[in-house]
């Protein structure tokens, strides 16, 4: 059991974007951050207040009213120590990030900690003579750094020491990226990619896990130039890296600080986002932050899902041993998963379906066998895969009875066939 679950420490979970922006408030000596992000979710003090265990009792988040609207106020508090990472530091402590795949929030972290009277420790790959680093490359000036640790063997990622495509040093051919096998993951990514076709020049975000397959399908189909993919770590353009490498992109066009990326997201800059799905309930609430006794946190999920104009949650319909057969334009359930993902009530509200419906946000659930949408009356089934029985394979695998659209459609047969779907050419 971890010390958080055994109540030995106080623990909170805040959205990643809130934390990035909150650091700037701490650095400037302001009382905290006011934002709409987190309303009606488990972060809201009227729900759980972002508290992770029974020992955690202090309210660090408050509901406030400004200009006739509700907001959340995240209180500031001082930081004692922070660790940042760069590529090169000079003898004075100026730090550059030329081989890093993202800037993240290294600057506001260092600034907030230093202005709180804390200690800033920077780890870098190499040391340079003072005064030799180009001024425009210095991301964290020496005025905000207390100690430098040089580690020549520092890896860029968990998989390799350095990939120049992630730092923007070179651009790799799109054809060199992996092609997904035709399985349930690719089926979901293909159905999601159909949403891209209807949004030319859209600005998108793709989350970790199932959603990162959408970028690979777009590249395979040759439609990646019709959209601009962004990820919350501050990257614009390129193809997001999958799996454990999430947070990097091959061939990025621009790299900005993470906090500014979240400013863009929170203000409605995203046309569409693809996010993962752990479980959902009858009201369209989604949980990705607490399940099976584990609390992995939320990352940028809350900022992205509440800020985007449209949201598509991607995931298999059931989990735990699901086996499907895909081919010839059809899907067959070979072995059903042991766990239902559409439950009567989610364990934690990471996304509020009712709040989304009240705001008129377009929300879909895209699975390998069905597509559902959120309405003010709850979830509605709008599409079913060819070869799938609506009653047996969809409705009986849910802990509640959703409504079924009177105009129920079959999912596009091209999704379930080998070879390209032909998304690069108009139908």
C-alpha cells in the first residue's frame, strides 16, 4: 500500500494545466489562480475538493462568484524545492533545453520556487563556459537556479538517449512511422479519424493511450496535413509519440511553455479532442482518475475536456480479456471483456456529462462496436458496427439502459477492412 492510501501524508490531485498556470501566480506573489477548470468534477469542493485520502482535510479549492459566474479559486502556497531538467548549463547556471522534447513549466517552476525562498536544482547533460550560451536559447536564467547537476548519460526519454525528431533537430519521413495492425484499437482510431475528415484545418488534441492511434491513422491515410495536432506539453504540429513516450512529438512545428498551451485550451482554442475512457455512466460522466483502488491523477484531462468545443472519448466497450475479429467490413466479438466500462455510476467524476450537456458541448463515446453521444436526457446510441448485435453486444453489456437513436446507423464498413480507407480522397 502506498503512503497516500495508508493516510500517512496529505495528498491532492489538481489538473495539470491548473498547476502550470498556478505556478505563475505563486511566482508573482498573487493569492492564487481563478479558473473555470474543474467545475462539477471531483476537483470541485462541492464534490471532493481534489482530496485524495481521509487525512487530507484542508480546503485548497474554493468556489467563488465573479461577474455572475461560478469559478474555482486554487489557493497559492510556497514551494520549498523544485527539480528541473535541461540540456546545457553554463558555469553561472543559465540553462538551455535544445535537446528536450518540450519546455513544460521549467521556467515558472524555478521562478515560483525561488520567489518562495526555496531551492532550485537543475539537472543537465553538459556544462558550458560562462557567457557562451546564445541568450535566446537560455530558458531559465541563472538568477533562478541554485544548483546544477551534470549527468552526461542523461536520457531524453525512457526509451533512448536521444531522438532528434523529438527535439525538432530533424524531421523524419512520415512513411517511417509505424502502421497499426487491424485490431480493435485501430478500429476505434479509424472511426475517430472520420471526425477529422469533417473538420478541415481543425486544431486538435490527442490524449495518451487509445487516442494516440488517431495520429498514426491520419499519417497512414495521408490526411495529417489537413489538421494541426497539439498536445498539452506545449507542442504544436507533428505526430504525437505513442504509449510511454506520450508528451513528445515527431516533427513538431512549434514548442511553447506548457502553461501557455493550457491558456489556449482553456479559452476554447481546440476544435476537437480525443481522450481516453476508463468508465462512463448513464449521465455521461467519465472517470479516468480513480479505479480499482488506484488514483493515477488526471494530467491535462480536465483542462482539455472542459475547454474543447467537441470531445470524443475513445476506448473499448468492455475491458479485461476482450477479443474481437475484424475483417471484410465487419466486427465479431470472439470473447467478451470481464469488466463493463459503461457503469451505473462512475467511481469519480473526472468529466461531468451534465455540465457538458448544459453548456451545449458536443461529446461522443467511440468504441470498437458502437458510438454514443451525450444529450440532456443522457447517453444515446447512434451507431453500431456491422456484425454486432445491438441487444446482445451493446445494450446487455451496459449497467444501464441508454436510449437508442431512431436513426441508428451502421459504422462505416471501411473501418473494418484491410488496406487504406481512402480518407485522402473525397468520397
